[in-house]
C-alpha cells in the first residue's frame, strides 16, 4: 500500500490529524460546480452557435450530447482510479483537462472541432466528479458527513439550475464563446486552491480490473448512446443494419456480462458488488437515478414554454429558475445539520416528494396568460424541497461504505445520476412530441422549429395548445420522482446513529 500522506489520519477517516476537511471541500466544490454548469449552459446558446458556426440543428445537438456521453461513460472507471492513484491527483488532472478544453471550445471555428473539444471536456469532467464525493467520504467523520454532503448536493442542484441563467447572460452579452472562456479563470483558481488545500490520501496498489474497464466502457457507451440518440433517429435505424434498439440491447447484454465478471473477479473488481449489500447505498442509487432523470427532463419543456409561449429571452426565461437555485443553496446548511441528527427517512422522501409536488404545481400554471409570480411560487417551493433532497441522498448513499471503496461508491453513484439524466433527456423528447400531436394535430416532430422561434410569441390560436403540451410533459418528471420517494422511504438509520 502506497501512502501519499504521512500525517496521521483523523479518527474514523483518512484525513490528516488536526486538519479541518472543510477548506479542501470548498476548494473542490468550485471545480465541481463549474463542470456541472457546463452540463446545461450550452442549451440556451444553441441558436447562437448555429449562427456563429453555420451549423445545423443535429450538429449543434451533438455539442451537448458529446459532452454528456464522454462525461457519463468513464465515471465507473475514474472513480476507481481515484482509489488507486489518489483522489487529489485525479481531481487536478481532470480539472486541468477540463480547463484547457474549455479554452479550445471557445477558440474553435468549426462545429466539428467544437464537438471534439467537448468530448475532451467531458472526459475531464468524468475524472473530476467522483473525487469530490470520495474525499468527503474519506475525510469527514460519519457523524458530520451530512453537512458536507449537503454542500455537495446543493452544489449539484444549484449548478444545474444556474447553467441556463449564466448561459443566457453571456449569450445575450459578449457572445456564445464566453460560455466556455469563463471556465478558464475559474479553472485556474480552482486548481490553485485544490493543489494547496486538498490533502493527499492513502492509495491502494492492488491489481486493476482491465477486463472490467473494457466491458463497462463498451456497455455504458452502447447503452447511453442508444438512449441519448434514440429520439434523433426515431428509435429506428442509424446506419445499415445498426439500429437504436440493437445498440441498447447490446449495451444491456454487455453490462450484464460486466456484472457477471464482477461477481467472479476475486482480486480487485472495478465495482465491488458487495457495496450493494448496504441497503442505503442501493436505495440511494435508485433514488438519485430518478432525481437525475427528473431534473434534466423538467428543464426542456419549461424553457420551451417560457421562450416560445411567453416570448421571453434566454436570460428572462432562465431567471424564472432563480428562486429554486437561491433557496436550495441557502437552506443547504440547515439540511446538512438535520441529516447528521435525524433518520434519513425523515428528510429525503419529503424532499423528493416536495419536488414532485412542485413540478405538478408548475404544470398547472403553465398557461399563456399566467402571472409571473404564479410561476415563481412553485419554483421557490421546489428550491426548499431540493435542499432536503440532494444532500440527504448523497450522505445516506456513502455513509456506511468502507474508506477504501469511497472512489468506487462515488463512481457508481454519479454514474447512476448521469444515466438518469440521459434517460430523462430521451424520455421527455418523446413525451413532448406525443403531447404536441395530441394538442396541436400536425405539429408532431416540430418542437425543434418552435424552439428556434424563441423570442417571438406564438399566434393566439396556437399558444394555448402548445402551453398545454408543455404542461403535460412536466408531469413525467413528477411521476418518476414517486419511485424515488418509495426508495428513500426504506432507508435504514446510519450506523453512527444506532448506538
């Protein structure tokens, strides 16, 4: 076993004796926030990128799809690499790759090179993300880990919501290139802070599961690519005999082979299946999948409603999410303290259920003539609910895991969240098309045309039907969260609270 840190470990953690873990967490949260913002920031810049790079709709969709694909596929591997080479090293390497590729994105002059740069950017994000959660698990004692996970969870929740706001301001101001350029100074600051404040933790020099790496990478790519691009190809043939159902089916088969191999590998499996013996870890992964699905799914119909029905600019429509982002972040410390003291069944189900109720509430006020305050109220309630959703789920997932499996646990948790997001993106596109066909016969397949019309209010005879279609689509993420509520309701009391 190689040791990167000679200082004594804190009681019940890998943290250096007498050293507070909070400065390190704040340093890492900055980079984590930046890469999550980039998951959503490009969506509002789509028309500007099309115009600036003379690209088509399908080409620009790949600017986001390529990033999400490169981000999601390696997460299992990069989480495990953090266990082997140290989370600090993987975090700094990922941050460096992400920052340099952001500069590349802003400087590119063709859509093809922008897509390639986004792939590299996604790989950097995949190296960085699991390390933040692993460092929390390894440096904070179990009795106070809830507060740290609340900050981590609030960062995830707020970043996903802030992305469209920041993107709208930058696109309306200096131009679309600045949604990437802004990452450069932030990335430099985050790198310097992490290099100084994040401790070097124990690494494990066991053999690496290269067969598992290959199987997980191929399986995740086939599955995520198939689901992510299914709507683009009408869930049919992509090229020749290759079809979307074939890719998804092949992905499921390869993932099944991967899981079989993990159960047979007695040396150092990429995903120790023993982790799922912990009920809280298993249920938290189910719940976070529904959360990732719902948060991603709700943004698309809501933004279409705000821009196409209400005629708002990207910045104006994104600001409707502000109460959710502000309240979620402001209440994170309260949620964290409660997470360390009370049974997780008292927080996580309420947070998830409140979010589902908020989405239903929003759907009821998505009409052409509803007042802005009628939309802001449920958004505020959603922010309060999400404060008690992200943090408690993250804390409950990894609280009982052994220190040496922190990276593997973080990789699994972030992978399920990201796969949920991909599923949400694919599902909501199909639902929107179906509801448009129901409310506006003949409009199926034209949601992209409506999106390009953002900024100009629809004709009075069309607007009510389009608004109703978007409102109906918002019920999908609300319904999916019910599964998360049920999963979280069966959480057990964490081990440190059982004495």
